[in-house]
C-alpha cells in the first residue's frame, strides 16, 4: 500500500469534511463527549484537535460564565472553518501541536480531544504534555475509532481502494483514524503518561446521512484521502466514486440512510 498516514486537512478538504462527514460521523460522538461533562465545572478547558468545532460548540454551554476554552488544532484551515461555525468571546482559537503545548503547568481543569490522538506521531509525548498542563484532579477525555471491523462504512471504502488500486492503494484509514482501537494498549499508554482512574469503554452510535452522495463525497473529497485521489487521472477517480457508491448501496440499501459505527472512549484523571 501507499503510505498516506500523515493527515492533510487543507484546501477544500476542511469545508467538505464539515459539510459531509461532520453531521454524519462526528456529531453523535461530540454529543456523547459533552454529555459526559454536564455534571462537571468547566472553567479552563483545552481542546486538542478541535477540527471544525464539532465538540467545541457543545462545550460552550457547559463552560463557566467567566471561563476560557482554548480550541486548538495543528491545521489552520480546520480552525478557519470552525471560526465560521462557532462564535463566543470565551473561545481562544490557536494553531497548536499537541506534542508541544505552549501552556503553563496545571493551567487547565479539562483536556478534551475528539478523534485526534490517533494521528499524533508521538502519542506518549502528547499525553504527557496533556498531563503536565492539567491541574491536579483534572480530567482527560478523548475518543478514538474502534477498528475497521466495527466500522463497515469505512471498511468498504478501504476495500474498494484495495480492489481497484492493489498495492498502490492508500493506507490512511488503517494507519490513521482506525489505528488506535486496542483498549489495553490505550490504557497502558495513558497510564505511562501519568494518569490514573483510567476508564475505557466502547461507544456505539448510529450515523444518519441525507444521501449516499454524502458518504462518497465525505470520504473522497472531505478526508485526507482526497489529497491522494485528486492526484489520480479523472477516469480512475470516476471509477472509484462509482464503485464506492455501488458498495454503499449493496451494503446498506438505496433508501436506508443510517449505519452503525463504533468508537473507544477514554476518561482519566491526573
């Protein structure tokens, strides 16, 4: 396979990501994260890999009146899209590398991340940084995707690419978003970073989409796969899109606008 594990969220990808994948894949899990924080006091919050603001907008109603939410991402284009969707004077938008946090020790009461930890080259370093900037008793909350076997909507995309492109198929899905599903390994990693009271669980949700086109455009135009596919000749791009459409219909039916999806949730304290 061709290595595309380093995600590229730039150009038109963030807009398409938010338009097609945001409501379908990420909103249900964003609501789940926010629900788990409703009984807590959020005064100074750090959100890592905020993307287009799917979680950010649900954190604002939970934030203290005089609180601050530092919404950060490594990709400036993602933050620019988020700014147009979420507005509040308590938000501080910043381009930040989660592995090199520019914050003081014990600055935050919560560190939150939705579907971002999987992409970090040095996950232990990033989690140690999260621990450093958390106050004693502060909470870390993040989710990652379960493996492709439990997320057939993504597995079928990978299946089509491998079938058509053979050894030249991109490996982004396997080595990127769906690479951190081992719950024991995640537990051990979080523990090694200095956290305790670690709880990991499986979270199942149902995706809802307006049309099959949303899945096709979401993955092929609104994810880092787009950076790879856009380099192919037009005929091959058309073939891939047609095959993905056929696979979605064969798997879920032409009139069914729902599919199951599954993630891993990790909660821990300093």
